[in-house]
């Protein structure tokens, strides 16, 4: 009997949230602290996992609705969605030393993470709240070189360690990807990482250093970064004329290794390639070649069956196998 009463109370809490009653209001009505609310929700979920039929058999449609909620990742997350004011106050209290950490459950909902990221960044860098795209991009580009340390300093260490899934933990890029969601929502503008826009941010560079997985887990990221940066540096490299592209490559600086590192490819070159290919200039151009073939439909720039092609000798130096007119 006692178990049924406890479950009834927990079901009431869940259904209030599902009905759209704000987080803070539910805590007030149910006389719960955030910790007790978190415990009630998580214990109910564990109970369901071990006794799936109990709620439907004993609580009818109410029990069935609760089961539906816990079967949906999005609806489960919403149980912990907090009002913006609640989240801002938590952050400000932590920064002022009045609160030790974010309350249990804060990071269960992605929207909470986004709100906290946006509030923290715009609180410390007011230009990031601008509706002018150029101002926001400039503000990001002017951030300290070690962005991770800066984000930790402004109170986002706990969020970065606990607010993201595996692979994005403690990643400055993950923080700015969530900031970008809020930026688009508040301004109606295209994303800050949208490379088709005249003004944009490179997710692999400019202080927001991409994590190693950004290169290791997705070859498309590697090719996109290389093709985009190189064609930005020299528009001829985006030409549909194969000869023009080859000519532009041979007219690049002779110290290609230093040149690529100056363009921000150091992390990519060390993490996208393995073994003897690591930190290789030739591998960068082989990935550029793949992206170029996709973009133009041309034959490979390395294809020796053609009159002109590119080739590398020792020490990653371009050599002329055929004359380039």
C-alpha cells in the first residue's frame, strides 16, 4: 500500500510536468527540493524498468501515459527542462560562490545546456548577444587562444564535463555548437558555422580548436576543411578547369608544410592521418583532390594518364613530373 502511495505521488509529479507546468512551480506545489525531484523521477524510471506492467495494471491510463513518457528520450528530457530565469540564477549564484554546483538534473535536458551556454557567454562577452553577425563572429575570433581554459574560468567546467555526450565532453566546439543554436533562434540568421555565408567561423580553427575526434571520426570533415580553406586562400583552386587548379597548386609557396600549418591545419595533419601519413603535406592534397573531384567531376589531380598532374617527392615537396603550361 505504501509503495502504491509513493508511486502515485511520483506519477502526479510526472504528469504535471507533461502538462506543461513549469519546473519551479511543480517543485513548489509538490514541496520538493531539486534533489528530491531528481530522485523521484529517476527512481520511478528504475522501477518501470524492473516492473514494466505494474503502472498500467494499477494506475490505468495515467500509468500508461507515464510509460509512454519514459519511452521517449525527448519527453524524458523535458521533465528536467527549467525556466530561463531559474537557470540564469543558478549560474550567477555559482559564479558568486552562493551555490556549489548546478542542481541535479540540470544537464539532463539539452535545452538547459543551450540556455546556460548562451547566458554565460553573453554575460562575459556582451558582443555575443549582438544581432549583427559580423560583431558576433569578431567577438569569437577575439577570444583568448586557449578557449577551453577560458570556458572553465567563466564557470562552464561542470557543464562541459557533464552536459554533453561521449565524444563532445569538455569540447569548446561543443559549447559553441550549442551557442550557435541559440544564435540562430534569436536572430533568424544562418548558422555561424555555415561555410556558404560570406562571414563564418571555421569549426576546426580560430581558437575553437576541434577535438581530435572531429578529424578521426569523419573523413568528410577532413575534406570539407581542406577544400574550403585552400579555395578561400586561392579562388583558382575551386575552378572547374583541371589545368587551372594544377597551375595554382604549383604556384603556392615552396614551404608548403609551414604554409599549411599557418592556415591552421596542424591539428588536422596530426590527427586525420596515421603512421607515415601523419603530418603529411601530400595527404592534405590527396584529400583536397578527393573533394575537388566531387565538386567538379574532373579526373584526379594525381592521375598520371593526363598530360599534367601533381606529384610529391621526398620531404613532402612538390615536383614537376610533367611540364605545367
